[in-house]
């Protein structure tokens, strides 16, 4: 792993120079993320074991545009969607009826951001990005039964969230007009609030520090350079 990383850095350093993001540069970015995970839990149903499945499927689409108002300093606005589905199987007692609970969450977000580029090699930059996500979410929960019991469907209350995140990102510039970016984590806070059926407002806040070196979030960015 270390040797591959060294080869990548040497390759980036040996290619044509692109040492700055000039002031006055516009850029647009976009990325798609799809993740699916599944686990199986053998559970005794009274006579033998049944394999119960738990799965999570997530689809994200992120787009954005920005402007370098000063060399290596840029600001802009991101937006996108995030759809998540969790499926959990369980056995009811008594009777060992298979119960399948499906939770779907659909979110739309906008996120103003500021970013600073630090070029540690001619075509390799470290980007420090601060963004403020503003999220509007809704969804539903559906419970199905393996016998003749009718399904139960509940709409999730709409929620509003806002936070502040610092996201370290590596950017590789094969050409001076575009780059591939890999975000490796985020540090910050997030607050989410919603109203229940009785019109009571609930709020939840947390501080999180995440690092995903082996599962980065990838994005493509195109730079509209005036001297192209």
C-alpha cells in the first residue's frame, strides 16, 4: 500500500505543473455515490434457524459550482439529493412470523462552502473545505408480515437540519482544466429538528469526527480557465 502511494505521488510530481488556482476562475463539480451493505443473522424460530437479513442502500448525487475570488481561495454553493433505504427482518413472538421493516429517507440539501487549495506537488493538492449543509428530509416506514396481517405504513415527519463541516480532500489534476477529488473524512456538528404528530418540536445535535481512508467520496471538478 505504501509503495503504491509513493508511486502515485512521484507520478503526480513528474507531470506538467499546475501550481495555482488563479483568481477569477469559475468551476463546477459533481459526484455520485452508491453504497449497499447486507448482513445475515441466523435466528432460532422455535424449530430451526432462520437467516434474517439486514441491509442498507444509499444513493447520493452531489453537484456544485464555485468561484476563485483570490488565488487558491474559492467559495460556492453545493446541492444534491440523498436517498437511503434500511431493511431489517425480525421474528415476532409468539408465532415466529417474519416481520420486514423498511425505512426510507429522502433528503435534499444545499451547502454554501469555502475552500483553500494547497499544492504539495505540481498536480496534487490538499483542499481544506468548510461547508454549511442545510438539509430538508422526509420519508416513510413500512412494516410487512409473512402471514395475512395487513402492512403498516407510517409517514416520517419532515425534518430540517443544519450543520458545519470541515472536509479534508485530495485533488489530482491530470489536466489544468479538471481534477479528481477524494474526500477522506469530515469533522463538525449537525443539528436536526422535526415536529411530531402532536405538533411538538424535537431537536437532536451531535458532534462527529469521521475518517474513511479506504472508502473516500469521489468527485469530478471542471475549471473554466480564462487562458484556455
